[in-house]
C-alpha cells in the first residue's frame, strides 16, 4: 500500500478513527495498530508476513533470553545467533542471486563453464529496515541499554509499526517502545500538525519527485543520446528526486504517527546545505547513518584504534560506508557509491586533522565566513551529485561513461518530458 494512493487515505481514516475511539484501553489501541500494520504490509504480499513473524519471534525470544542470562559468554552467544539469523535472512532474499550471478560470471571469465541456477527471490518489502530495527533491539538489550520487552504483542508492534515499516526511519527500541507501552492522549494540536506534515511529505513525493522521475529515467535509460549538459541536468534532477522521494515518505510517516500521539525520528535535515561530507551524513538518512555509527563504525574504530597509518586509522569509515552502499541494493554501483563516500570521509578527516594540527585558527569576518560557508555548500552539493550518479546508474560502465561525458557536446537531444 503506497502512501500516495486512495487506498491508503481510506485505510488511514479508518485506523485513525477507530484508534481514538479505543483511547480508554492502551492494549486495545496497540492490538488495533498491530493488526493494521500487518494488513498494511500484507497488501503487498501476505506470504512475506511469515518472514516478518519469524524475525519478530526470533528476536523477541533472544531479547528475553539475554535479559535472563548472567553468564557473559551465554549472552554473547545469543546475540551472535540473532545477528547471524537476521543477516542470513537478509542475505538470502536480497543478495543471494547477485552473488551467485557474479560468481558465475567470474568463473566464465576464467575459462570455466559453471552451471549455477541463478536464484530468483522476490525481495520482501522493507526487509532491510525491519531487520536492522529488530537487530538493534537485541544489541541494545545485550548492552543493557534496554530491558527486554515483556509482552510479545508490544514487541511485534515495535517491529511492524506501519508508519515506518516499509521505508523507515529505522527506529530504536529505546525511543519507540516506551511510547508504545504508555497511554497516549488525544491532542488536536498534534493531529493538525501531523496532517500538515503528511501533506508536506506527499507534496514532495507526488508533485516534485514523481514529476522529476520521467526526465531522470529518460537520461539514464539512454545516456549516449544526450549531450553533456543534458546528462548533468539528469543527475541534478535525480539529486532532488531522491531527496523529495525519501524525505517525502519519511515526513508522511512521521505525520501519520504524530496523529496517533507517537513521535518517530526525523530522517532528513536539509542535507544539501551541508558543508562537508561528515555533516552531509549527519543530515541524510539520519537513522541509517546513526545505526551504522553505533553498531558498526564505533566497534570497528575501537578495533583499529591502536593501529597507525592512513589505511588503518580510517578503515572504519571506508568499511562502514561501503556496507551502507551495499545495504541499499545488490549491485556493484551501490558498492561503488559506498566506497566513494568512505574514501571522501576518510580523506576529509585526514586533511582536517592535518590542517588543524599544523596551523593556528584565524579569525574571519562575518562576510568571509558566509562566502566560505556558501562555497563549501555548493562544492558539497556537487560532490553529493557525483555520488548520486553512481547510485542511479544501471552499471559501473554507464556511470563512467556519463561522468566522462558531462562536459561533452556529443548527443543531439536535450532533456524533455517523455510523452
């Protein structure tokens, strides 16, 4: 069920009305939300509810077992079971076909004749989001940041909460579970604010993103037919398309949750006004960036802390960002996208630390500070567009071709809206 569909409007009105009619009973409200969440998800495919239920039951059980265990080795073993199981589900459905296909192509290039049957799995909607959300709960219980959720239905609602189930944000149990287990009060102000936020999100998605999509698709389907200026225009349009698409969905989800008296985190904070790569990833897809920061980057950084040299010191940035790229999809373009940002982040931090340690800070006038900040934001936006070229391209070869022809006059066509 899409947020910009008439079916969703009817679904939302019915659920919102029934929800506040049940405001005298928290458990009844939560059960309604849980059933609504499963219906919302099941509209795409009811069979994938089985996978969602399996993931929910697995991590609920692991959380309870970790909470009851005192032996550190037993606690560690349980969290490893959860991580392996969750990442196996994600790997099979999202990456198995890709790796089998790439292995077959590699063996063919080496002169072998493999006869692998390429696995064709239908990707369950939202599996990347609810897998990371569920896994973060188990890790937080293991780190003693959170007590295990007592009732299965409360935990199931945390995983399946329909507003952010399909496309995020990736909520933390430390933030969302307390809101789900405490009574909510009706607020006309929150209702009005939530609906306004939903309308703003739908405006970005329907009016901006969906109207930019035909231009972008035309350029990336046949880049050889366009001039360099048209290719640059297509990349520029995609930068705004992907922002309005993702942030529009996020705002709609936040607004819908707010009408129920529940606040979920903001996922975007004007990222194209960032002045450096670190700031960009603090503003773009905030929930994903924070997830990798807390559960991957910091452990890796501690592992490499005592090592010296550029490669060792900044390896955590490169590894984390490469995996963020791969998280987005099973294609070498996503790996290149993550590697691109990982090298940029490591390089920026290396230069920043080198400059700050070798020179004294200089006082700047307000005007020069404004000029410096504006030029940094413009440069950062151009760097982000370079990443979006890798992200949107259908292959590495296409990305290289487009990047090398951005200043070419070859190609007779300009970007026009397809009929």
